[in-house]
């Protein structure tokens, strides 16, 4: 039986990858710091758990043990992280590193975390220029995230080992600590009668289902080599289309107020407010005979069901996410008071 090791196996992408490889008949070991976060469905399917810190080389080596046919690294953010893998890769058949679309820059040098929005002038191919690699800036900063990812990619690709770099876009799935769809799920659970969307809801930020990323990981595992591949859903819906998908699935209806440039800037905010829109070209993956698990509307239902199941409707009678989620991220997108004031004045 082929053996896969998933670093960051309790996270959003890691758990989807573990589940996919188990379903394909692989023996899977997930690696994480907290055993309590081991997904029940992965354990039930036969996945094993090893407690280890990805940043500690000796723990990393112990977790990999005698090696693996496939190593999936969901926690490789810096060149240092990548270099810590190199002594281990002689005992690995194929490695998949999870990178990000954040590495890409447009003709003006803008990237997704820039103050100025990037304009890629069409779907982004893997040949699109990237940020310059850097190790001298915190990878958790806006300018550091993509630059450190590029540096990590280069370390692994220059190693001569069979390494596939995957560049997802806006990842969705059950188990996320920052589930973007919550901005619409909460409104549906709170029975909001009106949905306000900035810039007419025309924004696009290509979704990447964890299930689709996992499907591409399986393709990479079965085609060892050096590949750099975008990883996104087969469709790239607008924010308006996403809102309708969520509301429809949850059986809720609201009136849509599609704002224009005259509306207050703080109104109608949402995670897909990208104009020009960002879409990833998936031609390279398709050349490897990649078949996505499904489209956005189908794959997102697992996350929607999960969000409904964990939502707390306590004394406030409004839906809330439990502790551990990025509540500050969602706060400006869920400003009901500002919305109600604006609607009352119309």
C-alpha cells in the first residue's frame, strides 16, 4: 500500500487531502501539533496521527520516519521551511508543496496583498511573473507572504527532487478558521431581509475548494515530476452569484441592494470584492488529466452544512461563530447597524 504523509493534516487542505488519498487506497499519516484537532472523518477512514511541530527539524524527521511515497506539505511558508525538508526527500517518492496565488504580480508589480489591486488582464497562468523571493521579511505580513512563498518554491524546485507546487486561490471547505461564506451564511441564519453588496456584487476572486485541491494532489502523486500548477474550481462565480448560491442552499430569500460607487465605502463589504476580478487558468492541470471533484456550488455545500452545525444562536438570537475563528476579519463585513441606517435613509 502506498504511504502518504500530510504535514498540517488537521488543517483545511490537509484534511481534504488525507480523506482523498485514503479513499484512493493509500495509507495516510497526518502530522499536526494537536491530536484533538484530528478530523473524525479522517480517523474513521483509517488515517493515523503523529504529533509533531513542523518547525522542529528533529520532530519533522521523526514524523516522516522511514519515508513516504508522497509528502504533502501544507505548512511550507518560507525558504527555511523548505530547506528543512531537503535532507528527508531522498526517502520520498513525490512531494507536493501548497503555495498560493499570492505569488503572482501584474505588469505594475502589484499582487493580491498590495495597496493597489492587481490587474492581470485575463486568467492567470503559471508563467505569470511572481514576486521576488525574500527571506528578510515576515511571511505573515502583506508584502512578505507571497515573497516568502516564492523563496520556498525555488528551494524545493531547485533541489532536483520530484516536487509539485500548487498555487490555490481563495480556499473554501469545512474546517476553515476563516470561512468566507460566513458573511452570507450568518445573514441567512439571522433571516436578514436585505443583502447589500459593494460594487454591484461584481467582484471575483476565484474559489479553490479543498476537495478540488485534493483531487489535484492525487494527480501529482500519480505523476511524479517537477510541476507548478494553479489549483482552482472549474468556475469563478461573482460575489453576487456566491450569495445566491448560499441563500438558495439555506432556503432563504432576501432583496438585493447592489451598490454603486456613490455608496459609502464601508457598506456591502465581502471577501470577493476584487475588481478587476482574479481568475486562475487551469490549462496546465488539465493537461495532466486532472478532473475536479465538482464546481463551486456543489463543493461549497460541505462548508455550508458545517457552518450551520457550529453556529451558536445564544441569548443574542443572532448566529455567531464559536471562539477560535477570525471574528475581527468578519466584523466590517457584518455591520448590520450601518446597513440598516443606510437603508432607512434611502
